[in-house]
C-alpha cells in the first residue's frame, strides 16, 4: 500500500458520518384482563421480556410493534384486579 492509497482510505473514512449509539429504552404496555391498555411505561434502560418474572397476577402476553417500535405487552390475570 502506498501513501496515496492510505490517504484515500483516510479521506473516505472521514466522509462517513459517525453514528451515535441508540438509547436503550424499553417500552412496556400493561393491559387489563380483557386486553385493554392501562398504561405504557418508557424505561431508560433495556429489559428483555424473558427477564420479566411472571406471577399469578400477571404474565407476558407477547412482544408487539407499533409506529414507535417494539414493546412488551404485560397482561393482568384477574379481571377484578387493577393497578
């Protein structure tokens, strides 16, 4: 590799924009027993659905996507319980 080739590589690299890392945000939508949305949480850190512990009160319904990106749906298991 000669000097002009190295200079060309450096110039090409400098033209490419540097991408900022994406913010780690987790969206969780809580819904009642019937599937009606109750609240949406936007957390400033990442949580994986498989790391959410399910209980007798709620479970992970599924992963879904809307115009704002992916989110985790958490559904209450009992019709008489509210937050």
